[in-house]
C-alpha cells in the first residue's frame, strides 16, 4: 500500500467576492474526507491555523494557494493591498488554484470596474493578470461558482502528484474538455429542434427560445451533476455560460439571432453544416417529442 | 469512346424527364413517355429510377443543388449585400432563360404537387441545398448591418416569391419586355424592402 501523502497546507484567500465558491465548496459530500488530507492555514469559514490578520502578518509558505474572487491591485485584506498580498503568497506556494470565474477572468465583479478588475492570470480572454508569469503553477477552475467536486478533483491530483492536462485557460481537461451540452437530457430535443418556451419543463431544448449556452460552454455540469442530482439544463433553465471568459453576457435568456438564425454556432460546427442539418430536422414532426412526457390529464 | 457511367446516364435521363415534366406536368408524364423520349425501354428506365416519384424527387434535389451552388458562389464573393441581391436575381433569371425547365419544374411540379413529394421530401429536405444558402445570405446580410432583422420566412418569401412570380408570368407571356430587362428594378425593390432602416 502506498503511504498516505502528508497533509497539504492550503491557504484560501479571497479577493472581491460574493463567497459563492466558499459556499459551493461546503456542499462537497466528500468534504469530510478531504479535510483529512488538507490543513487550512487560512480559510474564511472553516477552522484554520491563522486568522486573516495573522496570515497577513506571517505570510506563510503553503502547498496550495486557492484564490477566490476578482483581483484589484488596491483591494485590501487586513490592511494589505492585494498587489503585494497575492504576489507574496503566490511566490511562496507550490500550486495556485484560481477558484471561480471572478478569480479566473474577472467575472461579475469586473463589470463594476472593467479597467481595474481582472482575474489573477487572465483578464477576460487576455493573459494580462498579475500572476501571468506564474501561470505554470496555476490551475483555473472557472464557474460561477465552480463545482465543489472540480476542486476536490484538483486537490487530489495535486496530493497524489499526478499531472493535470489543461486547456488554453489552464482549466483541467478532465473537467472542461466537455461542453455543458454533452450529457444534457435534452439532446434529443436539440437534434430534432423541438424547443421549450418556458423554464422548468421536462420537455424541449432551451437553445432557440431561452438562450442556452450549453453548446458553447466548456464544463462538466451534465456529467458531474450539481448536488449529485441535477444541472441547470436538466432542470429546465438555460446554461448561462458561467465557465467561459465571456461570462457574464448580456441578455442571458435570449438567443441572439439574425433572421431567425442563431448568431453563434455550436463550437466547431460550420454554419453551412449546422443549417442544413437543422433545416432537415425541422422538416419532421416527431410526435413523441412534441408531446408532454407526463400528461397530467390522463 | 468510354461508356457513360451509371451516374452520367442518370443525369441524362433526368435532363430529358425534366423537359417532359415541366411541359406536361407531373400527372401527364408517365414512365413509358419518359422512356420513349430517351429511346430506352421502360424496363431499363426502372433500373435507374424505381418509380416516377423517386425520379421526381431526384430532380428536385438536382435543381436545388444547382441553385444552391450558384448562390454559394455569390455568398462567398467579396461584394455587398445589395450586390449579392443583384447577382442572385441575375442568376435566377439567367437559369430561367437558359434552362427554363429547371425553374418551371420547381414552380409547376414541385410547388404545385406537394402531395407527390410528401413522403420523400418532408418540409425543406429536398430543397435544403438552396434554402441553406439563402439562410446564409440573409444571416450575413443582417450580421453586417445591411439588412433588417426579421423572421427568415417573411424575408425568404418576399425574395423568392417575387422572383418565382416574375418567372411564372413571363412563362405565361404576360410581360411586355424580356425578363432580364426587369432585373435591376426588381433587385432594387428587394433591397429596399429588406434593407435596414
Ligand atoms: S438545453 Fe442547452 S445543453 Fe441541453 S440540449 Fe438544449 S442546448 Fe444543449
Ligand atoms: S450549466 Fe452553465 S451556467 Fe450552470 S454552472 Fe454549468 S456552466 Fe455554469
């Protein structure tokens, strides 16, 4: 039996944040086991070695620095500006996890002050964040919030010293190579172009009428389910593309069209091929797909 | 001389059948009359097309591909949407003049006998090559700001209904002037009807 690696020393530092990722993390059903393998030098909610004041005073070394929230150079924690606080802790750690879309790309908070707020490595799609030169040790877990299992996966990989294959934004491919569209229960409705006009229906695809971003969004939401039971699209609300650098988009619940034709094609699908197939699919009327799955009146 | 391939034979049968269908109509044209026109036995004709309906369907696919290829070339040229409209109108009328049987078939056989095509050509399937290019034309026109955003079929109907109607009344010998002399004004009308305000 391989011996269990030593506990990882982890710092959870917050930039400008709504605490969403902290709360998401608390929903991890395997949190108990995970806490056996990590020691939080600092965490905003969980028991930990140092208070924020002590952390800022000691600026300790760590194995993993988890950063949640958007970055702004002048934003302070315990009297220390993020510019030096983040940089110092980043230099003294082995791995950095950019937790959530604000830390990764600027996210929602960037909307408030687009000029000064960014992610730690990326500012939207551009790699101009303060930790760009340290990107090799950064793992991006974008999402609003990131799924708790994405974090425990990453911590486990680090703990067992396994290489993590990443995409252009340094997101683990294991988690982000899929599209949210993959595994959605509504795929058959997408294929045959049967749409749902309302939230929360069991039937229909949310692409045309409700702006679903599933076909453009990298994420495993329909593979690693939320709360282990469901996902936005499974429960009948459109994916808003929260894992992408383009998040948040405007008019989240409408699909932009030009002359009834969606302005964006599913990733990698040429417009001509998509339109030919979609046109053909629309020509058929599949009774089973147009009916309610469960008819309340019979 | 090399013997024509089965595909080449099919195309030559279709060309003849097209003339008959567009002149005589779908119901008047029979497999024996087509075979006679080509100079081939009816039995042999069935080696190429298993029924009159299948032949009719292959013809509409063939025509939609011709129109689709032409519009694709226009879509891919570096010209403005207004110029593309001119080019499409010109192309359509040129085909109507040089190969009148194609457009006639489209209008008088395909659109007028929908029951024939119901089982093998649901919705837009058989004309997909053509409709897809029109979708791309409209989508790009709106995207670049030249055309007004609206429902696809409202715009498609205006454009194609207009052209089809002109070719139809030309076929009825109602137009006092040759069809091509209307090209420019028609293209202009279409552009003004669709352009962004
Ligand atoms: S609801 Fe969204 S994710 Fe699901 S099939 Fe439709 S487009 Fe894809
Ligand atoms: S379904 Fe879409 S919006 Fe919802 S969490 Fe997943 S990526 Fe984000």
